[in-house]
C-alpha cells in the first residue's frame, strides 16, 4: 500500500527487552510492524534500552504499541513510563497489567468476577526452603491431588511450567519453576480442551474472536510447542459445541472487563468434559508471531490483520485525544 505520509499514523512498536522471552517479542514486533505498514502506517520498531526515552521525547509518535513479553512488558513498568511521557499506547494500563501479570492475584480477580479457577497454592521459594520441601510437597499432594501444574507466579510462554502426574516428579518441577521466579504457583490440573480466546475492543465494547484449540504433539503446550512450527496442532474455530464456544467467549469478555483491560487481550482456558470453562490466565501482550494464537483468531474471523491492527492504533489515539470543548448553553 502507498503510504499517505501526511495523514499516516506514526507508530513506535516496542519489541525485545531483556526477559527470557526477548526473541518471541522481537518476532511479534516484526509481524505487527509489517502488518501496520501494509495498512498505511509509518512504523518504527525500537528496543527497550537507554536510548528509548530520549528518542520518544525528541520525536513523539502518535501511538506506541508495546509488544514486550515477560516482566519487561507485562508488569506495567514500561506503560507507567509511557504515561509519564504523555504518550498513548495500545493495550492495558499499567495498573491492569500488574493485576494480570501476577497469576495468584489474577486468580483472585477472576474468582471475584465469578469465573471458575483451579484450586491452587502460591509458594515463595523462601517459605518452601524454610519449612522443608518434603513436608510442604506432601501437603500439596494431599490437598490438591494429582496431576498438578507447577508454574512461575509471574512469567509467560510456559517457561518453567511442568505438568506433574506422579508425586516423585514434583520436587524437580519445583526446582525448574524456581529457575524462572521466586514464587511457584501449584494448581490442580484440569482435564479438558485447551483453548485461547482473544478479545478486541475498538472503543465500542469488547468482542471475542473465534477460540483457538491447542493440541500439543507431545501433550504439553510448553515453550518449544508454542514457537516451533509443527510442534502443535491448532484448530480455529475450536472443536467445541456451539454452547461451549459461546460460554468460553463470554468468559473471555468477562475477564477482559474484570481486569479493566483495553484494546486487546487473550484469555487462556480449559473447557472440561461438561463444557465448563476454567480460567487459567489473561494475557495483556498476546504473542503475535507466525505461530501465535491471536493472529489465528483474526484470520478465522475473516478480518484483515493490517486493517484491524491499524484500528487498534486509531482507538488508542482517539481515547487519548482531548475532548472537544462543549458549546456554551444558549449558543
């Protein structure tokens, strides 16, 4: 598309950062930048480093799109800085990010909103060490049963996540988890269909895109399964009954609203054999790579990715624009 330079939105896409998910973020950034350029935007991709703030100050873009995964992009800190600079951005506010980023907190928010969540316990590494691993792990198995899922309380892309089907495997899973964070979330494993439901809000209210069903070839949707072509089968729309698909969509929209999210999010669910969706987590910076879930939903919905992404940029810009002064009464 030929770009109308005078009227084209100027967008800075933030990609990279220093988290374990840097490479995924770079891939997401490249894909979104390409789509926005195809839709007539002027796009610059920038990393998060000491040159970023001076660059944003010297040449403020119309909108920033943070596509940073992991702590750098999802804990709200970068968005706080963008607010300090007075720059509109696509996606959740810093406060909403902080709620979604911390999985135990997110589970509490989801339960308060009436969503079903697996029973779980959050264990800081220090508590785990001081109380003695053997006794704590025995209590977990006795209370929650098996199988279990062990995951870092903060983090993404399934890094440090293990499915534990035998008690003997739990200590190793805890060690692997603590390699990625100081707090482990141990939750009851829910058998069912794993789906991801993306939500888009262009200013007229959130709407769910078609759910993506995830079937990992080796049975676990881990980091390699997420970002290695052919390691996972995806079905979009998901192979759910119409009623289950509608309920999953409602849950994702409810999560988007309960967390106070904006523009775009993705909710990960397990739909059990009774058709009940269980909330696992909500993502404020969904992956946008060639194997990511949100782009698949966009395609299944019959949307043009470039036009949709440009609409998200325009929604972020419009929401930040000062309101028109009202006319004096009697005029």
